[in-house]
């Protein structure tokens, strides 16, 4: 992987902050042991397709959200590690699969399934559940899929469109000349 630029570092900070801000105000609805989690921040798990810096950003954002909400040490370790693993696997999917629909389906499975396996385990370790593991697995699979695919896929296409239009915030290069060349080549295709 290439070296992080200042732009990439700033973008990572914004992604981590967005994840935190989209999660923290929802409190127990975002992480609660009610079986269904309201977590629009999970849409951001599609960003590793474009930005490798989103991998550590999602880890940090999840950690900060758990820290601010005052959850257990299990939440602050296993939750961010699950986000990190899912982000790495989504990024790898983007590198290996070029067909957009297949890439989105496969890449989105990682944040859905990893969280569906890990979060019920956290509930059990913290003693915050009376329901069975597989009930939480099924409900979290459903709610994660809603956020990852329902919001994440439109986010994917929005970012892709902004990159194709040459919006510099969404590109890795910084020179105007290169942006103009990219925009012209995209326009011809």
C-alpha cells in the first residue's frame, strides 16, 4: 500500500469522526442488546472500496463511539476489531473483484456477517442478554444488511460519481492538471 498523504490522513479523520457522530447520538439504539441496531454509520463500511485510509478510520470511529457511550472493555476491543477485519476484507474484495454488483454484494457481506457473529458474543461476554446467540445473530444480520446495503450502496455510487467528476476531495492526487486529465478521460469513456 502506498504511503499516506496529508489528504488521506485528513480524510481518515473525517471518516472516523463521521462514524462516531453517526453512532454516538443514537446511544443504546446503536449498540443496545435489543437485537436490532440502528447504525447508519455502517454505510461507511463501503468506503474501503475507494479509500484504504478508511480501514483504520472505521476502527477508530467504532472505538470512539464505544468509548463515548461508556460500554465495556469487550465492546471497546472486539467491536473495533470486527470493524477492522471487515474493512480489510472489503478493501481486498475491491482489489480482487472488478464487477461492480458482485463487488458490492461480496464486499458488503463482511461488515454484515462479521458484526453478526461478533456482537452477540459481546452481549454474552458482558451478560447483557437473556436471548440466545442465534437470535441475535439473525437480527443483527438483518439490521446490518439494511444499513450496509440500504445506505452503503447509494454511498458507493455517490462517491464513485464524485470521483469520476474529478471532485478533488474524493481523489488521491492534488494537482489541477491531473484532475483535468482525469475528468477528460472519464468524459470520453
